[in-house]
C-alpha cells in the first residue's frame, strides 16, 4: 500500500511534537514544500503564520516559544479526526496551557493540511472565534506570573500534569488510529503503534502479535469489508488503558476464505480497549457480538468459525495472516 497523505500527516504530527520537546526544528522542514504557506486565522499572540518552508517552520517555532513555553505544561488533544477531505487532512483539537498559580488557558480550533507531491503545501489553523483576543487579554492579566518567552521545556512536572498529559496523549492516539482504520488506511493507523503492537479480536479468536502481523491481518480484513467504519461515541482513559466505544458498520463484500461475500451490511455496537506505553499504542482488544455480526451479514456462526479455524492461535504461527476485526 502506497503511503497516503494521512500517514504523512501522522508523521508530521510526530515530527512537530519532537521539535516542541527538543526545540530543534531543523527536521520539520522536510514535511513542507519549498513554497509552503501557513495561515493562522485571527490567532492573536499565537502568530499569523508564514510563507516558504523556512518561514513556516520559523512561524511554528516562534508561536510555541512566545506562548506555549511560558507555561508549565502544554496538553494538546485531537477531538475529531484526523480525516481525509477534498481540501486536505482535517482535524479538530483542543489545547490546554497550564501554569501553577494561574487559570488554565484552553483553546479550541480546526486544522487543515493540504498536500501536494507528498509534502504540505498549505497549513491553515483556525482557532475558535475570539481566541486571539482572549489570549491577548489572558497574557495581559497573568503574563507576569508566566515563564519567560522561549524558556526551556519544563521537565519537572507535577503528578496531575503528568497524569493529564498521558491520558490526553493516549486518547489522541486511539482516536487517530480509529480514524485511519475508518479510511481503511492501515499504514496510517499503525504509524501510531509500537513495533510490538498486539491486535486481539476475541470475538473472532484471532491475534496479531506485532505490527507486521497486524498489517497483514488488516489488509485482509479491509479486502473482505472494504467500507469498514467505526463511529466513536465515547472515549475514556485510565492509567495505561483507553476504552473507545461506538458503532461499527461494514459490508461483507470480499471473499473470506471459503465464505463467499453476501453483499450484506452489518451495523452493531463495538468496543476497543487500547494499551498505551512509551508514546505509542501497544495493543488493541476489539469486542463485538459475533452472533449479531453473522446474522446481519447473512452467514452462520458455525460457518464463520469453520472458515477462521486455520488462522486461530492454536495453528502454526506462519498461518496467522488472516483476519482481524476492529
């Protein structure tokens, strides 16, 4: 599968966060075209953007140095997407900036990255209306108690900040993974997973034990259910686990071993439980009711179980290349 713009965008997100952590922005330029443009719409002290590869990177660096680094902790969260649209890769986000002794500053916004030839040609960040003015007023009131502009990253975070940052990061990765799978883009989905990522689907009795096995399973799964989509209804994180619940929709349109496709569509509740470690997803356990799936796609539970028997974990590892749900 060729690298998609969505997968490239996930790489950009990771490169941006690394640049933020190290304040070394030299590697971010590879994500942009030489003639790239960055527009920050009515963003006030966050800045107005920049033009050209160097100008875009300089604007992103200046924005974080003049605002974000003045706080103890920066907590970004993707609350919708990222998804592929005609105008580029879209996401909706929240950003919480926190400093002990002053109120949190929380902003919401939308972000669109338009690709051309494998690199970002235009980046548009649109905070919620009034965000720029609200930030300017906040800095005027509380600026004396914030850290200096461009201060080194604060590494001695208190327990609450670490807990909240971990929870938000885990939720963001789970949402990004799910959004990519809903586009049948397993390359993008696995880009946020560790090499040892375990994909476990108890309802089908199949397990992938690393990222390569997960890639093979998902490729087969999307060939069988090419319109697979998971609609998120809720997310919750606790410790190193994230639970995601909603509804899954998929049409049995491709052959599943000995089972011929029926063309029928299933829509049913489903739950994914993710484990998170070291800044990546370490595993997913995907749960749904097998009898409901079978009834809706027009096959019997016995026939489906028989079709999957050769690729169940009891079989030799070399055979475990078939189907995973979720």
